[in-house]
């Protein structure tokens, strides 16, 4: 019936033919898994370790002490520790007081001109700048020692950084330009003067430029001539400008004088004509005023390690100690 039978289909299943594996090449392509390891880590606490406590702003800041310095035109205050402050005004004598307001020490400037600003270094030595002869001095166990001498520039204000560097705001002798210089000892390390577009960061005209370094190493300048707080980062790049906060109760222009920062990296600056303090966060956002302590023409500022604020009152010569956080 059939002349030809259908073709028979034979199916051969595929088979895997292994080859030897070069483990070195395999590891280079895929990497390898290390074996499980369990180690015991011993934690050692050091009393020198810094632990930042979270300190919230008080709803109502409190005036806790008044120190009568006797300075004529009080300008600057600096904390040596929680029990002692240094102050200076428009006289040649720099005065140190304890927490109760007792006078502990008076040091006269070397030139007998009044110091433009003062600071305290990590060793507790007093620093001050003489803008008339363009010099920064250190007082260490006796007479003033010349630390820095500027040519063509005059030191205006100064601060000591967290790393121990000295940061100085300076103005040209013709009072047209200003800049910030960082020193390690007497050696210049950094100059900050222009933004990324080549524009001057700071005003000229010899205006007050109090300066401080924040915990994040930003350099904060209260530029009275520009009516602004100018903040640059550690390498000198502009981060922000703060030109005051709109308020129906503040009648006068924002003329920042003193500036300081606290343990929370908040920025505090003195609003001279409006008799108050502005508190900003580290990014320049306004947080609140301190305007309930009857401040009178606030000038220089500093905070101690417990975030107590010390405020110079320019004309009456008082330092007001204010508790504003907890």
C-alpha cells in the first residue's frame, strides 16, 4: 500500500562539555567573596573628645549678667574660658574680667594706639591688631611680640580658627579694597578677595568687618559697608550673603558689626542701629532675633563653650551675658 515509509527522526540532546577553569581570570572578572570575620572592637573614651550637644533656642532669651568694663567706646569681647573674658575699646588698655565682673588684668598696646580687635589663641595668649602701623601682636608672658606686619594693608578684625590658624580681615591703605588672609603663625596660607566672576567679595572704605569661622570651616564676615553678612567656604567660594530680615519693628538699615558662631553652627550678628542680634542657621536662613534684652548699640560678640552670648554695648561700656539656648 505504501511505496515508501516516512523518515525516522532521531533527536540528539545537547550536552555540556566542560573545560578547566582558570580561577585567577574568574576572580579578575567577577571578584571574590571574603570569608566571614568577627572582631571585637574596644571603645576607649578620651576626656578630650568633643561631643556636640543639641542645644535648642530658648523661646525667650534671658539676660544673666552685666559686666561694667569702664571702656570708652567698647568694641570687642573674647572668651578665654567660661570664667574669664578679654575686652577692648577705643583706649590703649585691654582688660580681662572674671564671671563676676571683677577686673583681673589690664594690658596696654605696644604703640599706645587703641586696638582694632582682639582674639585669644588656642594657648590662651591674647592677640590684637594695630591698624595704624599695620601689625598684629601676641601677648605671651609679658610684653607684646610682633606676629605679623602688613605692607600696603591694615588689619581690621581677626579670629582664631578651629585648626589654630589666624584669620584677619584687612583693608588697603587707601581704603578702597578689602580681603581676608589666613595665617599659620606668621606665614600667609590663603587670601580671599574675589568671587568666581572676579568681583570683590567685600566692601572697601575702611568699614568694620568683624570675622569668625564656623564649625563647618566657613569664613563669616560682618561687612558693615555692604550691609550684609558674607560667607565663603574653606576654599574661599561664596556660599551666601545675608542682608537682613524684613521686619515691621526694625526701623533702620541692617548694619552688622560683631559676629560669632555657636556649637550648633548658628551664626549670630549684632544689628547696631536696631539694638538687636540676628540668629541664622549655617546656610544663612534667619531663625530669630534677640531683641528682648534691652541691648544698647551692640557691637562685638562672642560665645563661650556653653553657648552663653557676650555682647559689647558700644557707648555705655557694658558687656551683657545672655542665655539664648538650652
